[in-house]
C-alpha cells in the first residue's frame, strides 16, 4: 500500500516535470502553465492533513502530525479565501479531533499505528523531499511565468 501511494505521488510530479522540460525546450507558455498547475496541485495535496495524501503519509509518523496541517489550511484561507478550503476543513475536522485525542498507548492505536523506526524515517524523508522539491518547482515556475500576461 505504501509503495503504491508513493508511486502515485511521484506520478503527478513526473507529469508536471515532463510539461516543464518540454516547455523549456519549446518555449511553450501553455506547457509551463500546466507544469505550474501540476506542481501547485501536488504541493497542496501534500498538506499534512487527512483527506490529503500528505495526511495519509504523515499518519505513518504519528496522527498528531495532522495538527500541523491546521495552521497551513487556515493561512491558505486567509491568503486566498475559498469555499473549497472551508469544505476541506469540514472534511478534515473529524481527523483533527481524532489526532487531538490521540493516545499512543491505547490498544487500538498501538496496533494500528505501530511501525518501525526505519519505516518512519523512510516515509518522513520521502515526504520532506517531495514537499521541498514541489515547493521549489512551484516557486521557480511561477517566477518564470511572471512575464506572461493575460491580454
């Protein structure tokens, strides 16, 4: 399951990278814009909050990591208010409450969230690497598109 999830996360970035490289070679602003959209959507999807993929990955580390996604979602809402962010907040609320009340010693949690340190480190490094790469590419491609204006 974990390898499938990481593979799907990488597939979105590979599609955005393909658009990016073809755009660089052909000078296509459309493909550059598609690359930006792909990187940005993938970055948004890595917010460490369920129902996003970032919430699924960080659950391997600890469900309490989901609490980091709340300020990110709130900041996004104040930066660019959107009803979609409200919907995501409503969908994420039960998971956030579960993370707030999370007791690692509870039998059901000890069984469900038990993973070895190597797995946690592997997932954590992949997550930070994917988020960092996607953030850098989103920023760089956005800067490259600064010269393109709607006429």
